[in-house]
């Protein structure tokens, strides 16, 4: 079984996801986004941001108008929405269920936000709803108690 190759089928790499999120953030905050804005937000050089944006444009994730303002394509809007949902679900699971510190949970959620399938995110959310209704079971699980009642 070559499951490891599935990683390459993700629509966005970690870096691509952050570039798309940065574009989305700037558009929501200011109504526009430029390569310079993305470089500043991601703390990278303008040249590096420009190369990444160029690749995103070639893949159809980013569009640029005559004024050099960036916007998300329809497919990247859906991807950004999924990445944000994955991030929030993972963050909630890590902090509320596993009691991971907020700082570490942010780091870990960032690492996996673009890797989770919608099926896994939906099932994780359903699991959290279920387990959240019975804190006793959750505490026993986290304490390593195998005799769940």
C-alpha cells in the first residue's frame, strides 16, 4: 500500500496555505492585498512572496487585476474556508479535549490544517461533540483508565 503518496495529492502545501490565508486576511481587513502585504505578514522577502504568488496564479488559486491587487479564485476561497475550519477543529480538539497548551496547540493546528480531509474534520468535530457531552468518559480516557463505564 502506498498511502504515503496521498500526501502529494493535497491541493495546497503548508506554504501555499499560508500565502492564501494571508491574501484572504488582507482582503478582509483592507479590501485589497498586494504582494508586499503578503511578504510583510509572512515575514519573508518580497521576492520570495512574488515567486510564491506567481506559482499560485499558475495553479489558478490567485488572480491579479490591472492594479496588481490580488484576489482569491473561486476554488481557493473554498480551500481557504476548509483550511480555517480544519485549523479551528484541530485547535479545539487539542486545547479542549487533550488539554494541550494554547501556544503548542496553535503550532500543531497550523502544521495539520491543510492536511486534514473534510471527512476527518467532520468526524473529529462529531467526536468532540459526543465526548464533550460526557466529561467523565473524557477524563477517564485522558487519565489512562481502561475501565470506562
